[in-house]
C-alpha cells in the first residue's frame, strides 16, 4: 500500500466519521416524543392510529348502505371467505374454513365462513392481508397490549369476537394527543 493511499484511507475514515457525527448531532437536537410507558398508559400515552397492533374484523355500520341494501344487518362481519388474505399472508397466520350454502330462493351457491383463525403470535404486521381484501373486511387496530403468558391465547377467531376497542381509554383514536418535544412522563 502506498503512503498516498494510506493517508487517503485515513481522510476517507475521518470524512465518514464526520458524516456520522453530523447525523448524531442533528438527531440529538431534534425534538423528541418519548413515552414513559407503562407509567403513562392511562393518562398521556399516545399511540399512532395507524400503528399495527392486531388484526380485527370490520363490521357493517349504518354507513354501509350498499351492504344493507343487499340484506346485511348492522354488526354483521363483511368477510366473504374468499381467502385472498389467507393466500396473501406470507407465513400462514390466517386459516379460513368455509362451506358452500345454496340459497333456496335463487338456487345460487354462496361461500359461508365457518372460522377465521388468526394467530397473533405468528403475525408480522405486514398488512398484506388487509391490502389484499377486496371487501374492506379486515383492518389493523393500534391495540398493542397483547402480551399473554399462554401462547395459545394469541390464537384468535375474528368471526367469533365483536371487537370493542382496546383496554386503554381512547387508544383506538390515538390516546392522548401527540406532544412533540416533550418527555411524556405524566404517571397514572
Ligand atoms: S378478510 Fe377479506 S380477503 Fe380475507 S377472506 Fe374475508 S373477504 Fe376475503
Ligand atoms: S399482517 Fe402479514 S403476517 Fe399478519 S396476518 Fe396479515 S399478511 Fe399475515
């Protein structure tokens, strides 16, 4: 190795160090939003609405006029058991069982969901399932407090539950307002 390339290497190293330190210094002075969790879990905790905590079924509401016109009842789930989400899931987190049922009036056959198995413990929260659904039937909530001692309790059957929101007040709406630049320490 020549002296020139030796000193050139040192100069390159110093330049890289300078770039790294510049980023460090910039981030050091950038206002932070730090949550003192779990101390503030019932007071000032903010969790972004778009945070992916767990998958839930969406249910028919008054706004779903088209579905209601087709005979859906408010509170019904929207899943048609088409299995697109199951196919889109990279790691087999979703398992759908269904059967065909014939409408006695029209004679037309329709798929009917028997079980929507979702293993929260396997989920990577990639959202490919939600993106693949053409019926707006599933969504992620930011309900992140899902720790359990028994892993089998993470196996959920979304068609059998009526999800009513998380354990924390207003969490689904993001909880407390996001405060940038403050250390969110208010305790319960
Ligand atoms: S959640 Fe959506 S994609 Fe999955 S089976 Fe139901 S309708 Fe199909
Ligand atoms: S978020 Fe990803 S890993 Fe989880 S169920 Fe959906 S597709 Fe599967």
